[in-house]
C-alpha cells in the first residue's frame, strides 16, 4: 500500500497519520505540498487534520481550491482511496468530494476528548476490519465538527449506507447525550457514493498504538492495507 | 503605503515629565541623561524606558534570582537565554520556559492568553527546538466576582485558540480561584521543546558587517508599551489600556515555526531572537549587546502593516509572530527562499557594527544614536527593602474537628472550586496532536514521548499560593517539592525547573519580603532535590488599586522517563490491588483547603517540607516504578489523603475498600502533610514493596483494597463513585453556564 499525505501550511496532523500509514504498510508516506500540481502513483491519499490556511474564514474553503486538491479530485475520480480526517473532512466537503458541511460545534467551543462511536458500515476499504455495529472509542479535536446537509442529501446518505460512523453515548446508544458537536443524525463520518472517499471528524491516528491508551483506530488502517494489497 | 515622512525635529522634546510618563523614575532619567550625554530623542527615550522597565531589566528581582541553583551536569544552558536547555541523552535536549501574560489577559483575556502562548512558543523554537507540549498555570479571582467567569472563558478560549492551531498539544496545567486575584488574574504559559544538542541556537550576535534580518509578520501599532504596562500597578482606568494588548495570529506562528526550523537545519544562522516584550528594541539590543557589538537599523526596510508609523512606534511595537536573526553573509537568498515558501516577510533591515552603538535611521534621518552597553549594563538594579512575613501559628487538628461525617465532608470538598474537575477547561485544548501524548491533562504530570524514541518527557506546573502567603519560605520549597513529586508519580527522573515569579509591588517591603522568602525556600528545595532552575520569568506589580495578589512562584518541572512504557497513571487500575500510603502523616491542617472550606479559616502555618524525606520517598517511588512494582501512583496535595483516594478512584473508575480510617480525624483525612504518595500494588507484591519502603526509611501504611464502585470504610457510610463524579465534574461546567457561584 503506497500512500500520500497532503500538507497545507497549517496542517498539523500530517505526521501523525503518516506514522500510522507507514507502520501498517511498511512504506514511506509521500508528503505532498499544497502547491504541488502532481502526485506520485499512490493507493491512498490522506488529507490530515489541522488549520489548512489558518481557517479564519470557513474551514477548508481556501484549501479546497488549492493546486494539490485538483490532483486529489482527479485521483479520487479514478478510485484512489481518499481519507479526510477532521480538517481533512472539512476540506473534502468544501472540495465537493463529499456532500454536506461542517459548522461550528453546537457548544461554540473546541472539544478534545475520546468519543464513543458506532461503526455503521463495514462494506468499505476503510472499515472492513471492524464489525457492523461495533462500539469503539476514538478521540476528536475540533471546533467545527457539526455535520449538516440538506434533507435530500441526508436521505441519500442514510438510504445508501454511506454513514460510516455515528456518535453514541458510553453505552453505545445513538442519542443527543453522546453527540459532542450537534452533528445531524449523530454523523461522525461519511462515504462518497462509491465508498472510496471517507471523511470523518474523529482521529483514528490518535487511537493507534497502545500508548494512546486505546487502539480502536488501528482497524481503519489495517482495513486499507488488506483491501489494497 | 502613503509616503508620510517624519523628521526628528518635529517630535516632542524629551523632558523629565515625558520620561516620568514613560515610567522612568527621576534618578533613572538622570542616569539615562548621563549615559546619553545630551537630551535624548523621543525614540531614544522609548528604547531606554522599555529596556530599563522592570519587565525587561529585572531591576528589583535580579539580586534575589542569583540565589537560585542553576547548574547540574545535565544543564546545557541556564537562565539568561530565551529558554533553559537540559540534556536528555542520545544527543537530544529539552528546551523549556514559562512566562506570564497577566496584565494583558486581565484587560483582554482571549488575546492576552493567546499571545502569551505565542510568546512562549517563540522563546523555545528560537533556540532550535520543535515545541512538543504546552502547559499553563492560571489563577482567577473568586467565583462570585462578576469578572471571573468572563476571564475564565476568555483565557481558556485564547490558550486553546492559539495552541490548537499551531499544533502543539496542551497537556497539563493548574487552575486556582482566590479573591486575591479578583483584580489581577495570572496567566502563566509554559512550552517544552526538543532539539538536537548540536543544533541549539543562541541570541549572542557575532561578526561585524553581518546582516540583520527581520522575518515573520509585519509590524503594526499593537502592543506599544506593553512592557511598560506590565511594570506598573493596575488602576481603575486599566480598561483604557486595551490598545496595548497585542493580537495573535497562530497560523502565522505555525508558519514561522516551520520556516525557522527549516532554516535552522542549515548553518546560515549566526544568532536568532524572537521579538517579544519591547519587540524590535529588546531583540536588537540583546543580540548586539551580548556580542559586544553595535547595530545599525534601517527602519524603512521593516515590513509595516500600517502607513505612517514613526521610528518610535516601530521600535516599541509588540506585534506578534516576528523574529530577528543575524545571518552568515551571502546566505540571504537561501534563507529568503525558505521564508518565501512559507509566505512570510523577509527583510534585511541592518547590519552589525563594531562601534558599540545603536543607530536607527529612517526617512533619511537619524533617530537614535546611543551607546548600547548602558541599555543593559547600566539598567537600574535595586536592593529593595524587605520585610519578612510574620510566622503563623501552627493549628492543631483538634481545633478543627469534622462538622459532618467523613463521607459527607469529602463529597462536599470534591465539588469546591479549588478541587472540582478542570475537565471543562482542558477539553477545550487539543492535548493529543502529535500523537505522542501518553498522559494528558487530568493526571499528576503529563507525559509526552520524544518522537521516534522510547523516551518521554514528564512535565507539570505547581504552586500553592496560600502557603506562600502564610510562609514564603515553606511555600517556595513546597512549590518545588510538589513539582518534583508530580514528576516522580509517572516514573520520571526530575531534571530541572522553570519558574514564573508572580508578585505584587516590589516597592513595598512586605511584597519584597515575600519574594525573598519564596526564593529562599525554592533554592533550598532545588539544591536538595538536584532540581536546578534553568529559565524563568518575573512578573511584579500584580496589584490593583493597592491590593496585591498572593505570592505565586509558579514552578514548571520537567523530568525524563527513559522508557515510556514504564509510565503508570494516577487512577486505580486493577480490582484487588492494595493501596499503600508512603510518607509521614501528622495531620497538618494549617492552610489546608479543609480548614478554609469547612471552617472558613484561611489560617495558620502551611505544612513544612522535609526535603531529605522528600528525596527518599521520591527515589523509592521512582525505583519501584522502574522495577514495574507499582500499578498506580498519586501524590497527596490539596485536600490530603481522602481527596487523594477519591481522585484515584474517579480517574481509575474503581472504588476502594478502606481499612483503619473509620473514625479518623480531620487531620488524618484532610491534613496536607507533604512528601506523601498513594500507590497501588498487586497483592503478591505488597510484602516486597513494604520491605523496600522500610529499607529506604519511608513510612508505609496499608490503607485498603481497590474494587467495587464506591469508597467504603470512611465514617458516614459508602460514597458511591457515581455521586462523587457528579459533584466533582459538575461544579465548573455549572458555574460557567451561569449557576450561582
């Protein structure tokens, strides 16, 4: 499995996700700069967390129009797997690779903690090593993670099994108490139509090695490895 | 930009009155006149006034700071540089410092706190380190004060807003509430970074003719006179000082970190210094001054955000996210390419000279031409009078009997402002970016791996201001000892500290006596614990309308754990483990939170610190953790034994069945005797661990067994963890949501 991570000037999780990709694959992850107009041949492209260009305006809005994102869109169209985490998810929605948008948390505050999630679909390159309905814990760290979309889009996402992860309470129940940011339908992560693009607010790379206190994010990376080799 | 030109002869004439408005005392102005040899220009007055301000010159504190131990075989660079540097093995160094941003944060909490974080980050990456963790130490007024809620919300959002964006995890800290901070909150920010020992950068300039280079954000009119503001007491009109607070841009800081580290990987930099307090003035004076050189600056070349700025404004601006460097000649293009890549301004604004003078030109005129040396050599130095704090009476536990059952007293204490959970605060900080955080906020010490190595750095911030107020010497020693103890609990070897000395008006003998006393206690503890001071910051004049804060020498401690997998947490880990108490309990209730909260008495002498016993207990615990004999460890501090047990239970989500505590008095349960640790061990290891403690001369007391979902064995019946959690977690979110304090 060969991978690339996209680096904007304000990205700050590129190393973290590269470590996870490199540890499962044994291959060095290529770091692509935001001004790059081409990428090496890779199987997975990660758009990492951070603050792309400062995100003082709408998160990810500028990044979505950067040179490198044109290449990411081309590769995504060819079926290359693309995962956007946190700011990466915001950028993928702004770039039109995923529907909907991520707005300010309902609390109006940044929130960093491990959240409970339910795995809603295991029929994808990203989630095959989870079990359907599995209750996992993965950290979030964001101020704008409140997923919104119009009704038609939501109907399609739900009807087509494109919700990847949903926030739950500590008992695994999808409810308001377990929703950290006000996301519609407790949506924490979604796929595109072909389930080759995944955007998620939680950081699987922060629940990867035993010293993180929790390795529930690891299956996402091993899923990619197995489906791509 | 408009082509406004200024000329020196249109500026106000400098008089004794104008000098006084710049904060210079009459004798200081006289000394300045003598150094300059003529009536200074306005620009020169501005430069002198900030360099000789308390903030930049440490004129009241220097004589005392010299008493602190600052050396050890592992200290690479002690106080005097941008930050302290210690050796952590394998050719790596930890670089760290803590710094206050108290006055700006009180005036404008979001930007004040944010730029406090930005400033301390720059102090650390200036020296070649990649910042790996941020911590903070915060003190606010009493919760019932109408301003407190607003300050907490703004400061916390500011710290998070800045730290989260630059991608440095905020992993620890402490927060207290006390009425002494009603008019003057404290925001102390600490950054820890990691560098290669052969790639450490200093601020001493060398090489006549070498270019002086400005990088980072453009210079605006923000923050002019910030250093002077921090060197005077607050009054009712401090709101009017809002324009002196700087505005932060964490995205630019992130770019600046990356660009500087990229340039530092080459050998193009001779010296580098961030533009912090007093901006371009202090950075240029310090660099040239340390090198014994002169400096010529051409301010027309300084990137400017606003039109028509005067030399005075440019030299005194505290605009954020700016650095000054001396480059090797001929390397300018290479350096500029890196800053172009990161889309940051880069300008050659002058050169080093051999005449020992600071010469500033703009618009074809000379605005400043003074000898450099007096700016730091002749800075005032005061041996201010001190008045010792009168000794307080020792209070016997029998004077402060329990007023309710032990269970109910504990439950109530766990929901008081100083003991309630700080989750509401630290969940607003990204504590995990970097994916190397092993122990984050909410533990005794934070633990962050040194990336790509088995090592980890432990860090903590500590101070108990009410102890320092009652007995500065004991309080100073206690602050250092508590930092030491917190690092021990995760298994680290404590290596060094940074200190952030927050005090009131040094011109008052009582305040200066507090300062001197705290230094004495700190120095004793540093010596006995082999825990030198490598960097620090002094913030004086923390007074409003004549009311001083509690003396607050905040200590930031750093330790090293060679194998991060040895680390243990502070929560009960396994049901069936046995709880042991290390250390001696005499039942010291003076200055305890129990005495204050239950009896309404903030009185008495604080607990003494037996430094030799502290060292013995610390070495014992660290050895046991290295031998993987312990399963959890927590030091005892505010609230004493019962609170410590409750915290371990909540953190570990296990109850505990206590033995021998039913009927215990308040001194035993809630006294704050120092030098104590609660540890848990597997039942099979109890005998060996007890023997080890006895052999080390550390008293050991078995207290019970981990298990269940309640604390049992306290007088008054079982205390369910669920109830305890509700009270402990409930106070701060409720308060911030507007509940009555």
